[in-house]
C-alpha cells in the first residue's frame, strides 16, 4: 500500500523526499501502535459480552450475534464520514475525536444497564464502534506515512500485531471481570420486576469495566490533542469524499474490498462462537469463564503470527502468504468440525494463527498502486469491515437452524476459500498508479 497522503517537503524538514516520501517521527509510531492496541482490545471484548448478554436476555445464537451487527455496522456507516473528517481536520485531531466518541460509547453502558434493555446495549456498542471506525481510518493510512512505501505492508502487519496484543489481553481480563460475575440464577426462571432487577445487577460489572475504559480513553485523547500539530505540512487529496467509490472500477481494489468483507466476517464469527463452542459436551464441556479464558489463544495466535509475518512478508509474495494462510484456516476448520475433545477445541483456536497476516495483507494488496488516492481507498475499504456485522448473524442463524455449531463453521470456511483465491490472484505487484 502506498502512502495515504502527501506532505509539503519545502515547509517541513522532517519530511524525507524521494521514492515513497515519508515522515520521520519515531514517537508517532508508538502512538499508532497504542491506537491499534486500544481498538483491537475493545473490539475483542464483544466475544465476552455475547455469552453474557445471551444468558441474561435468553437469546438465540442469531439474536446474540446482533452485538456484532450493531458494532460492525458502524464501519459501513461511519467510514466515509470519518474519512471526510480526517481530510478536513487532519490525522491527530481526527484521532482525538474518535477517542472521545469511543469514550461516549463506553459511558452509554450506564443507561443501558439501568434500562436492562438489550437494544440500548446495541446502541452503546454502535457509538463505541463509530469512534473506533474514525480511529481506524486514521491509523491504517498514518502508519504508511511513517516509513518507506516499499515496506508499508510489513509495517502495517507489525502494527496489527499490537492490535492482536490488545485482543489477547482484553478477553482474558474481561472473562475474569464479566463472565466470572455470572450469578447462579437462570434468567429463564425469572419474570417481570425480578428479571429486570437481575439484569441490572448482572450488567453492573459490565458498566464498571467500560467506565474504566472511558477514563483511559479520555487520558489518551488528551495526549493525542497535545500532539495535534505534530504533522506539519500534512496534505490530503482534495477530491470529493465519494471519489473513493470510483476506485471500485479497479478489479484488484474491488475484489480486495469483497475479500476484506469476508475475512472480517469469518474472523468475528469464529471469535464470537468460541465460548459456546468450547462449552459443548463433546468438545471441552467447560464453564463460560473457563472457556472465556481460552479466547486469548485465538487472538494470541494472530499476535504471534503477525510478528512472524512482518518479517516473512519482506521476503515472500504477500499474495502467496495470504493464500497459504487461508488454506491453513480451511484445514483447521474442517478438522475442528469433524473431531471432538481437545483436537476440536485447539484446531479451532489455531485458526487465529492463520488469521494473523490476513487483514493487513488484504488491505495492502487492495490499495497497492493507488498513490495519493490511498486515503479515499482507506475510507472505502474500511466500510468492508461491515462483514463483521453480516457474516456472524448468518453463522448464528445457521447454527440455530441446524442445531450444530460444527456445521455453522462451514460458512467461515467458504469465506476463507475466497480469500485463498484472492491471494493467488493478487500475488504479483502492480505498477504505481499515476
């Protein structure tokens, strides 16, 4: 992927000119890594929230997956407005706005708990995700500015490793704080005021968790605002905000957008089902909290794979690496769906390792050759993250219809088959667009 914006080298001595001009600001790399850590960790908490709300509101799998629908719908609705905002106010101010929006979403968990209404939780999650969307629209192209264009894919993969660090740490802590608080009361046995009171009491720990996150986000937003003028000479393409959609005429970009849609959907669907999958008697027959503690193995695999992948991608065709990882994911899903016990459990968790390089690699392959239109491309392709709102509910309804989580894994497997095909298609580099 090429740089997402250009800077005026005549007014900013920090800008290096030449092939793939970039900004020499090492401290901003730390800032971007922190952003990836934060929004990755908060996103992965959905895997903990889903079984909690599923029990409290006695939901089916399909209904419980509406958590992901509310969350990832924000990427579809907010990505383009987020890109417009960033082009108007700049990367750092845009990041501060996104962090404050995330904080507002966290605070909305207070009225959600007080109302004991599932739909209010969905609204809070949507607002939280809206903020994350803006932050991600900033982070992906900004990391490309902070180094040579030739190594953007490797650098983005390394940054995504910090995203995976967040998704590894947050679910474990969340399982202790949130799932560990489940009272030994079956909500299905309660009615009326007793049920409402039970839901308020049981969601209070969720509120406390997200209030803590809101405080942390406020601090980070303050630091970002303090650095708001760090990118002097920052310049963005002045074209229409909708100009990015014209990039869909390019087969490589259009197919990459579809592939990212399917990848996010598959990754989120699997992560959302892990707790319930491991609880099954024929798998590990464990408690919700114990199953929740194993979610970090899924995301931790992505963490390890991204550190390794950042090096491998410097030596090997990204498309070929993507195809190999997709094939590995398919094999692991087939093994998990057709086995029992530890083999079924850990082969599913190992899919996280295969996921490791997929998002940054698909993103880089799709945006390769876009030149100064990469910012517009970033806004459009971030909309494809809405796959996390669509594929998981379909997977959940498939599980409800077949009464089998194993059969439901067939849908993510089909998604990985398309990813494999795209890796083979995009294995050759493209010439930089004019």
